[in-house]
C-alpha cells in the first residue's frame, strides 16, 4: 500500500471546550477524515466501557492508552509524520513530549467520562513499541460511536487496521445503548476506505466537508455498521457522488 494513502482516520477525542491552538498543541485537533465541516458539539456519554485490553491473532494487541505511553506514542507520531500528514490536520507539526503527555491525559479523562475510548496498538514481538493508534468516539450522536485509526508506515498492508477495527466494532456494539458504529474517511484515502469495506460496513452516504489536510478532496465517505436487528439510523445520502462512489 502506498504511503500516500495510509490507513488513517481520526483517533482523537471529540472537541469540547478547547481553543483550536490548544487542540493542535496537544495533538487532539481533529483529523478531517472524520471531523471536517462539523459543528462543535458535546460528546455523547456511553454508559458502559469497552475492554481495556484486546488481544488479537498474530500477537497484535490494543491497549487502553495511558500517560505511561506518552513517550512511545510521541516517538511513533514523529516517525510517521510524513505518512500521516496528507490526512491528519494535527500532523502538520511534530508534537513535543509535553504536548503528547497532555494528549494522553485528555484521553484518560475522556475514557473515565465515557465519551472517548483511546487505544494504542502493539505487537508482542515489539515490546514497548507503538504501531498505531485507535479510538472509539462519542461525537456522532446518541446510540453511536465512531472508530478512528492510523497504522505506522512500517506495518501497513498487513491487515492490522482491519483486525483492530473489527475488534473495536464488536466491542462497541456490545456496549449498552450502542446500536451503530461509523468509520469516516476522505474519498481519496482508498486505504482507509478498504477497512470498513472488508468488515462489511455499508457506505451510508457521501458528504461535503471542508478540506483541512493536503490529501483531501472535501468528499467524505461515511461507512455504517449496525447491531443486528437495530433500526436504520435514518441518514440520507447527500446526493450522488460525481465519481460514482
């Protein structure tokens, strides 16, 4: 898979009462693959909590992000800035360790509040390393969570994003009150779009969004998966996409 199209959707807490500058400094400003063009709204609170550790085949794991991971996360972000910059607004500048530490503290607080559930991905074969970041976010309305993710450039093309997003989809739909999970990405980010497609998500609609990162087209794909038996959410596609997607 080309580095020009990393598997990257926004794994950052929903925007609340922060200034844009502070969000960028903390690394929590939203990547526009999933947040562009949206109004600032309070995140929904989820009653339950997903598992703090998810073990997957091949020695892959997802672990709840904490302040103890700040150094490893900062190192991983620095190593992948060129990989992330086309799709992530916050990747325009390299965060300091202090800024990443603030990001991890904000994520821990969001987990406790039940609004966002932030994970780091790693491999048993690479102890102490971070190969990606994932999140479940309560920023798309009641009864729903959005999955965001990115995978390090040296680990793309191995099915890591698909396996991890699949595990998070199951975890999200097992939570009380959650009936829908979404994955959002720019139309040009073919690698990210491949993940929900492989997991059996349906393309619910294509929306017009502001362009905030270099690789974006301003056309956002919204992929949806519902709990079996749940009613459709009633969303209506914005209109036919000019390229038929």
